[in-house]
């Protein structure tokens, strides 16, 4: 007899994504894993997203819809966790899609190793909607990592990502971890805390999650002061990780530098005096930590290229970075 599979809860926060939601929900409806509940948290949508969720739930009993006043992404995810009845949880963003075997793949990574690990992860397929360019972030490797090693690789952008999605985890891991409400870049504040609870993590670096980079998303929209929260979140992660693993100091410093470069790249055209002052502080931080980060053999080439461009001053850096994005097909 075939052993019955445990229930897996897929949590999907939904907010004003009517253009992309159909594809997302269809990809979830096609999942090959047999025991699913798909929790759609309609976070106060003002377009037709909520209605679309209800229509899917009427056709497919695996879908469950909750309509709530807008509380933000973290609030919606936290609400989904409280409602989830599954032994395992995974998150999917409502403007993304997943492979038909997304859940099956993540579950079987755990099953093959006798469920000794409480979490599994897969790779992303980055889809740049403006250009149609796709980039597979995986390398096909299937392996087991310690939680500590996963944090180190995450800090270097080495296959392991900070994102809440593209992971399957025992629900109990979230008993002491909540997404910070009212904040953006909430993943960097939570994923490392999950990793720290894991003696081992099963990894299959194949692209089972399609991450859609679109205009208007948090990562691609214009700069606003809330985006400085990335620095706050990253610095808190760095403090916590170094307290637990002092030998990861170089890794978390690289991640702090990356956060500054990422923020600087979105502040290229700002003119408000207070934001210009913050941009100057970011540039100062980058320069102070340049020697340490550049001399680290694990630092990605992109960071070193960023430092090379910055060497000639901010005006040249601004021009060089915009040209870099054009070459990469991301603008």
C-alpha cells in the first residue's frame, strides 16, 4: 500500500495582481502533489483579484480564500501561517508561477533522505517581463547543507536565496519566526532564522519557481525611503548571525555591502537633500569596507565590478551601472 502523504499548505498573499493572478492560480491547480490546501489571502484588493480567488475556490476544493483589510505582505503571510493546517508550508507570490511538480519536487527531496531535514529548497527561474529574458539561478546540484552553510551561501548569493518562496518547511519552524509587519524586504529578516533552526536542509538547485520581475514590484519600482529598510533588516541579520556563528563575519559583511550597493543602485537619480545625505553615507560605508570585501575570495564578481565603477566617483558609477543593466537586459 502507498503511504499517505502529509498535507502541504501553500500560502499565497494576493493584492491587486489581476493581470498575473490567473497564471499563478492555474500553476497551483496543476500541482501533482496529492495532499494540498491552497490558502489565498486577499489582502484588501481593490481590483478583481478577490473575485478571481473566489472563482477558483468554487471550482477546486483545495483552494481556500480569506478576504481581509489591507495589512501588507508580512501580515498576509502571518495570517496564512495561523490558518494553515498542513504539516509543511510553502509560500508562492501571486504574480509568480511554479512548475507542475514544484511541491512534489520539494517534498521528495525530504522523503529521499528519510525526513531527517525540516526544510527543502529549490532554485528560481528569473523572468524579466519587460524583455522576456529568463535566467536560471540553479546549477542542477542536489545536496544536503547545514543550516549554517546555507546562511553562508545566502550571504554570498551562492545558489541559496533569502526569499520566503521556493522553500518547503515544517510548520513548526514558524512557531518562533514571524514576518515583520509594516516592513518591506521581510525575507532577509526571517529566512536566516529558519536556517538557524535546521541541522540540515535538503537542496535541489533546479528552477521549479518562476520569479517574475515586473514594473511596479518592490524590487523594480522607483526608490522611496522605505527601501532603506533593506539596510535595517540586513544589519539585524548580520548581528544575529555573527552572535551565533562568529566565523561567518566575512560572509555577513559581504551581504551588508551588497545591501548598500543594491540600495545605491536605486538612488541614482534622487535629488532630495535628506536622501542625498543617506546616499553619501552608503557610499562612505562601501568605501570603508572595500578592502575587506574585495579581498574575500568568495565575494561575487559583481560586487568587485561595483567597487571598480565606484572608484571613479559617483557620476561615473551612475552612468556605468545604467549601461550594465542595459547589457544584462534588465532595463
